[in-house]
């Protein structure tokens, strides 16, 4: 089947049905805009399983997503969309580039979640942008941005609740939205430890891709931990 | 008289009247967050004269500003305010950090002006921030941001009109706002070729601080040019 797009962590294939794509999770781990790259056995399977768990919960809570169903350890079916090239980041606790940008220490709870837009462009290093930049880029309408902000904050509520029950801190996460031909906005891409920061609520141990970024131990062990905790809460 | 604050380009002194500050323009030129520094004879006088011209026009057009009056070649009286540490940048044509951020060439007219907030913090390199960052920093209220945006766009209209008559392109500029004890928002700081990009409308020659930043010739010659053109239009 035709490979539509190969990214750093996933592949997208066409299927016989033009309303369905096959999304394949790879074992590749990358960081620092591709500077660091490794193949980690079992990573694709873990991310597929975790993302499926989250998307099932989000769908059950009324969030419209691209997710159709899981078809194998590393594969799921999703609806094809025109991806809006804006990474929507929601933050509950200071970390990463936010801490660097504002000179804050990591691990500080924010009184209100912070929503940020990053223009999805590897060559530019995914720069932070505001609504006026996005209008000038012509990549999303004002109403779409408002809708994306509301959806992202709704997703945050749902994930915070799940994480709380799993004794995890949801530090921050990145979402991507896509548009159907009729204009419907869907949550697309993935929700996994590649795209979310999860810390153990007690020890503050990092259980997400920061393990790989900063060489803190076994990425797979962290992701297994997330899968079993979130799985436990979901199947309760 | 007590020196209240000494910045890179100006000094602020108290006066006998606690409702009045003396603002003194220095001859210092700095660029790249202080990495480059020189003393340029006559710069203070030129910036004082140009900023006075702009503030008089803005006041006449109904913009509330800190400006009281010019008292010497390099000095003016202004109202003391609590400065909101957000640099408000308005852009009409691509240049500088906007061009770098979005990978655009310089000199492209924007269909709508772009307004940006930068957190005024030299140690952090004045990072771009959004409304949520500003709320978390606690340095401006949502209503103040809305008001600052509206005022900045109003200032842009007035300056664009002046520049048009002076055969200048107003590429972009930076404003600072301050608050009086009763909450009134005033346009403060300066409006000069140190804080605005002005290009000759025909030749696109740079007549502002970029002359100094990029070593393009005599800064004073550029500023003299701005002063005589804007002066000519204002005194018409
Ligand atoms: N439902 C969808 N429709 C179309 N494109 C999608 C969908 N879901 C995800 N994508 C895109 O597929 C790519 C996923 O692969 P990934 O390896 O994460 O790429 P990247 O290297 O760009 O992060 C991303 O560019 C993402 O925007
Ligand atoms: N009316 C005012 N009241 C209080 N502070 C002001 C006023 N106008 C300007 N300022 C502040 O005075 C300083 C001006 O000096 P400048 O040399 O431009 O400083 P900087 O190096 O911070 O740019 C700025 O920090 C500016 O915010
Ligand atoms: Mg991706
Ligand atoms: Mg200044």
C-alpha cells in the first residue's frame, strides 16, 4: 500500500478505503530536532498501545478524533485529515522550553494552564508563534484557533483526571489537529509519552521521552510504566 | 537630582515635582542585547528631537502619553509611570527577528499588521511571549493587553500616515506602556529611530538603528534625515 508520509516516529499508509489511513508506529526515537536518533526495540508497540488508550478515553468523553481502531501491535486505522501545521502545547507545570524562555525553574505548578502555538516546521526549529503570525502564515483561521484552544483545554481536563488517578503528573503535552473536507476539526496525530511529559506524582521521576533526551535510563521501562498505570485506570 | 534609572540609551531623574520626571537621552548606541556598544556624538540630541516630534503628533491625535515637554536639546519632562515590562512590537513589513522566526525574506508587506509581545528582560534576551505567558508572569492584565494592542494599532495608523507623507516606510516599531496610580495607561518611553525601523520609500535605504547594528554607514546621517523629513511634514 502506498506510503503517504513518513515522519520521525510514524508512517502513514493509504488503504483501499479513501476514508481510512493506516498509521504505523516506528521504533525510532529522535530528539533536539533530529540531532539525536536511535532505534529502540518495542517503542512503537508501546506508543501505539498508549495512544490508543488515550484516544479511546477522549472519544468516550466526546472529543472528536481521527482514531478508528487498533489493528495490530504497532498499527491503527485513522481518518485522513489536512493537518493544520500548528503544534498546540498545553502546560500545567513548568518544564523544557517554557522554563528556559521565562527563566523559571522546572516543576512549578502554573495557576492556569498555558496554551502555546508552535509553527510545525523542522527547518525553522518549530518556532513559537502568536495568532497574528498564524494569520500572516495563512495556516489557520481565527475561529479554528479558538476552537483548537478550547479543545486542547478540554483534552487537558480529561488527561489530568486520568493522570491523577494513575498517580502521574501531566506536566505538558503537544496536540495536532486536522481538518476534514467538510471543515470538521479532529484531534489527530498521537497522544503518547513521545508527546506528553509524565512525572511520577510522588518521586517526580520522568517517565516520558525526556528519559531519552537527557539519557536518564530505559525509555521502554518508563513507557511500560505509563502503559500499565493508564491501562489500570482505564480498565477499572 | 536623584537618578531613578539608567538604561542603555536614556537616564530618568526625579524632579522637585513627584508628578514629573526628567528623561535624558544619552549618546550611547547598543545592539545585540548589549554585545555591541559605542558612543555616537549627537545621537541623544537627534533621538530627543525626533521622539518629541512623534509624541506631539500622537498627543494631538488623542493618544495618551507620558510626554510633558522638551526642556533642552537632550532632555524632556515626562510623567512617572509603572512601566509594564512588555515590549509591544507592531510590524507592517517583514524584517529582523520576524523574518528569521518564520523564514521569510525581508521587505515583504504584511496584509495586516502583526502585533507581538516581548517580555522585557535583558538576561532572558527579551523572549517572545503570548497572553498566557503574560498572565503567568503576572505583569499585565488581560484588559491591559487588549488596550495595549488597540493603542499600538492606533499609534501605527498615525505613524504610517506621517511616514507616508515623509516618503518613509514604517517597517516596524516597539512601544512601552506605563500605568499611573489610578490605572490610566500611558504610552511611555520613546518613539525614535532607535525603536522604529524606517526605510526610504523609494530606495529602501535603512535610516534607523540597523545602520549601527549592521555597520551600514553613519547613524547620525540617517537620524538627521528622519528628523528633517518628519519635521518637514509636522511643521507643514
Ligand atoms: N489523521 C491524520 N491525517 C493526516 N496526517 C496525519 C494524521 N495524523 C497524523 N498525521 C501526520 O503524520 C505525521 C506523523 O508522523 P511523525 O513521525 O509524528 O511526524 P513528524 O516527524 O512530523 O513529527 C505528522 O506529520 C502528523 O502531522
Ligand atoms: N514615563 C516613564 N516612567 C517610568 N519609566 C519609564 C518611563 N518612560 C520610560 N521608562 C523606562 O526608562 C528606561 C529608559 O531607558 P532605556 O535606556 O531605553 O532603557 P533600556 O536599556 O531598559 O531600554 C526604560 O527601562 C523604560 O521602560
Ligand atoms: Mg510527530
Ligand atoms: Mg530602551
